């Protein structure tokens, strides 16, 4: 089973790039963030024609939105509203074999990493706190669970192009990294990408649109994650960040992240 997670930055605008992802990686399940479309206008038929008849979607006009697209049968188990906001940042499904899959889009947090003056950053921290409580309440060492998405935090020094220059930049601040670590510990989550790729290797999944030549500058951050429960670690076979996806026509600023399992 191969799972891809990707902040597509508008599913209707980048439907051709979704097809490119399918051609390049052939995933069984695709989890999208920032679909930016209400459910009524989601391109269900186009995506079914690409080979993904099973679809769990939660969307809103112009902002946010998440979707899980699958070749495999799945049962929707709902998505929560976090921090009292109906802003479509989470959906979940049950897969065969008792596997739970959750797709998240964590708030970016704005520009100022101070919750007392920046409501967006306060929202981000509150969102992470609620996720942590949710994981603690549902903690089960025997569960088979996968959590994916744009978590909007690059936790390691090698997850950013310059730790020194980004220490006080939202997505790599100490308080965010601490919150993410607490969330990971609460759910006993294993970072699938770093489980297989050494922590001394620089890897990124996001490159800013502001760079004239993003590939040459390579000033990236690893904001997109695949976490798995301990029960699924023996089944993990490979991980990949599809960097070429950042260079497709009219690209998202994120690249797909992919994990394969022997399930």
C-alpha cells in the first residue's frame, strides 16, 4: 500500500498535476490539503476517472480543505472541527485491516511568532494543543494508525535550509517544535520519513514561491509529514519526497511525500 500526502494548493487549479503525481508514483491513497473548494464543486468525477472512486472530502470556499482519495475501499469516520472553527482542516477514514488514516492541515500561523499579538499564531498553538489532547485520549499501543498532512512545522535543524536564520521564523521556532514533539509523544507517533532517512540528511517538502529559481536556491523546509503508530513500523518499506513535483507546470509550493507499506 502506497500513501501520498500533498498540499496541492487548489485541487481544481492543479488537477493536471494530480494526474502527474499518479503517473509518477502510482499511489493507492492520496491525501490532499488546501483543496480550496466547497464539497459541491469538488471534481469527484474527474478524480474517479483517474482511478480513485473512493473519496472523503471536507472543503470550503477559497481556503483550507482536505481530501482523501483512494483506490481501496474505505469508510469515513469523520473529521473534527478544531478550536471551535469549522474550517475543514481534518478528515479521517478507516481502511481494511483495522487501519485508521487521518489527514490534517495545521494552521500556518502568520508571520509573527508571538501569540499575544498574532491571532493566527495563537490559533496554531491552540490547534496543536487540541490535537495533543485528542491523541492522549485515544492512546492505544496496539492501534494501527497513520497521520499525514501539512503540519506546517519543520522540527529538525536538517528540516530547514538554515537553522540559524530560521530559528525565529514561523514554522521553525522553538515553541512550535516543542508543541509538535509533545503531539508526537502523546500519540506515540513514529516519523516515517525520518525513520528511514537519517536525521543528518537535509530534506525539504516546501519551497517558497518567492524564489526566482527555487531548485538552485534550495531554501526549503520539511513541513509535510507522515506519522505512523508503532504497530505499523514493521510494515514500513520506503519513503520519498517527490521533489520534481515542485517543478511541474503551475506548481504547488509543496512537493508530495510518499510512504509505502507491506500491508
